[in-house]
């Protein structure tokens, strides 16, 4: 792929992402929803179908590996920031309600996803996926709540400082940790499909990695806060943070898990100094959100094939997936929150918020496609589910009169 072609591909992606992101933001949606839609619009389902010549010119076959490499860098940075923003001290403020609600909002979708897998297997699974790995993946995908997108929705609606906002963001944080742990186990299962001995060694290595990161490395990383307070956050300081992230990602990839899990854990163990987190997040997101993640959305769009959903049977599957995804999160979170003493209105709002799947869902789905767990058809169905469950959040909150939307937000 030539430099000229790369510039054209990236320029087209950024233009579409900014345009649709702005349009969706005017409609009261987080900008990321528009960027997700832009990725699909640039893919074979729309641009490739109606303007095949333009599609082939902007995205020749040689562009995919380059876009994949660049988007992977963006995903590593994104997952590092997600882990960085998870603060367990905040979760402990209302630990009984948070633990019960988050567990229910994971377990019920997980069970429903596994049940759905029995109906979809083997018709819509990947070529070489076993039922156990396929079922675990479907359960994991149904359990996702997008922590970063949820945080921005709460910020836009001035809910972050409320009881509802605190519970929602805390539950989403636990959901994220659980989902990435499940994905790590799933990846190990797929890579060790022919050998339980290899799987046991991989899981043992994963356990050792997590223990090392949460105990000695976390204590060592705590010294970074002292360095930050004394010297500030210069180029050298951020280089250290990025090196820790890269080493962690490389380690999990070598273990046969997933590099994204390592990036997430690296962010998780960082000091939770508010100024440090804010400055680090701002610097990383400036590049990631403006350039690298739109490339990931475009890559997802290139893999999404709406033409594969031919016939009532396929669309019936789509509706079933969306319904089960919504039901699992809504019932699991709302009913548990209500039983724990939260008002019905706030409980319903919490269930809606926990259905926000956003970018994190797309990351998991792309991982499932790359691992061979999902077929291209099921991948397309699940992408549609991610869009619907994310898109519905702000309109339903408006109907419930929860929070007040502000268009001042940037995401």
C-alpha cells in the first residue's frame, strides 16, 4: 500500500467519522455512535454496494493489513485508558448494591447468551470453534457494558455526581473487568483447543500474570505518583507509562491470551491520582479518539456484511439477539437494584445504562471474528445489536427524564 493510498484511506475515514459523529451528537447521541455508524457506511454494506468503484479505490485489498496494524495500536491505548479510569475505591462506597447489581447484570446475560448459543450453533459459528468456546463467547458478548461510553453519557447528562451515576459507573467498571477476564480465558481456550494441558498452563500463566501485576508491580507503579507530584508529566514520564502498557500487552499476547487484556490490566494498576489520570487520559485520547479509533470503526465496517442477512430467518436471529441482549442487562440490573432499595425509576434507568455496549462490544466482536469463533454473518448481527443497544440509551433516559443533556460534551 503506497503512502498516497494510505493518506486517501485515512482521510476518507476521518471525514466520515467526524461528519456522522457531529450529526449524531446533534441528535443527542454520544459522538462514538455516529463514528460506529460511519464505519459501517464506509464498508461493503453501503459504500461498497452502491459505489463499488469508489470503494475499491479508497479501500483496496492491500489497505486492510495497514489499517489493522494502526487500529491495534489505538485499541491498546484505548484499553489502557479504560483500565486507568477504573477506581475500586469508588466502587467500595456502595459495595453491597454495586456488587449485587453488577453480578446480576453479568450472570443473567451470560446465561441467556449461552442459551442463545445452543440455538445458533453450529449454523452461525466460526469454522473451527467448539461449542464451549462459542457459548462462552456469546455469554461474554451479551454481558458487555461499555465503561468509557457510559461515563461520557453520564457526564453529558450531568449524572456523574448522583447516586445513580455512581452506581452505574461502578457496576460498569466491574462488568468491564469481568468481561476482559472472560475474554482472556476464551482466547486461551481457542488457542489451546487441541490440548487441555496447554490450556491449563496458559490459565496458570494468566493467574501468575494477574497476581504479579496486582501485587508487586502495582506497588512499584505507586511510586510513579510521587515522581508525577515532583516533576510533573513530561515526555519521559508518559514514555514510562506506555512502556509498562506495551510490556504488559506483549506478556499476555505471549501467554496466548490477548494483548488488549494486558493493556487493560496495565491501566488498572496505575495510581488513581485524579490529576494524573485526567492528564494521561487527555493526552492519550487526543490522538486515539481523533485518529486511531476511527480506523478501527472503519475496519469493523469493512467486516460487516449486511448482504449476508438475507431472508426472514436471518433477520429473526437479529431481532432475537437484540431482544435477549436488552432483556438480560435490563432485568439483571434493574430488578436487583430495585430489590436492593433503589427507586423504580432509577432502577429502570440503571438497566438502560448498563445496556450501553458501544466500542467495547465492537472490540470483543472483532476479537471473536479473528479467533474464528464468529462467522461473518453472526459478526454482522452482533454489530447491529451493539449499535441498537448503544443508540437506545439516551432517548430512553430522555423519556424517563433522567438527567439533562448538554451538547457541550466532546464525546
